[in-house]
C-alpha cells in the first residue's frame, strides 16, 4: 500500500468500507473496539510486520511463533477493528495493513 497518495488511498478505503457495510455508526463503539484490539502486544506486532508489506497467515505465525488458530484469532480481531485488510484474489490469502493501521503505526508506535 505504499507509494500512493495517502488522502486518495484513505478516501478509496473508506468508500470500500461504506459499500461493504463495515463502517461503525457509533464512534464510541468503534473506539472501544480499537482500544480492546490494540491493548494486546501480539496484535501491535502484527501491525508492525504488515507495515513492511503483505504477509500470509503462515508467514505471520512463523515470524511471531503463533500456531495457526492463534494467528487467525489475532488477524480476525485486527480486521474487525479495521486495522488490516485481506488482499483480494491471493493464494495463499494475504493480509495488508489498512490506512487506519498505518495511522496507528505513524501516530502511536513511532512516537515511542
């Protein structure tokens, strides 16, 4: 997801989420989901890994020493909170960081 105009990329991403019905109507609920999701250091580490490029569940599990079901659990939570997206039409299934995930890395993780 690098090399693109960030504003255009964010607009396209938000449009896609709206079409798919994934945008949360209640901002308080959205923030609570995000907070619960990112309290876990494993999920923050997954975001850092995906900030370098798309990876499969197997690659993520291998790099973080996670079994398949455990990796899937963390990926599902990150996807539900809109911090990552599945890359369409890939075999094996790949995951990439979303604009929201990139914002977290840039505004929170890099500030440490």
